[in-house]
C-alpha cells in the first residue's frame, strides 16, 4: 500500500475515534443531568411526614 494512503487512513481513524469519544461524553453528561433532574422531581413529589406522627410518644418507655 501507498504510505500516504496508510497515513491518511490512520488520521481518519483517529479523527473518527475523537468524534465518537466527544459524542459519548456529551451523551453521558446529558444522561447524568436528566437522571439528576428526575431524582429531584421524585424527591419533591414524596409526601412529607405529618407532624402528628412525629409527636406520638413511644409505646415503651426507654427506662424499662
């Protein structure tokens, strides 16, 4: 094979790898942001414990 052809082929492969790596990083970043937003939405939609449950005295005293 021609040396110039081999060099161009290697350069094209390296460029393609760089492009795909950048796309992969971008997609992983977008996914992480999406998952974080979903977790925050799920946290915000969880019902908060009522104040009555917190004020209920224990059935067994700690002294026993």
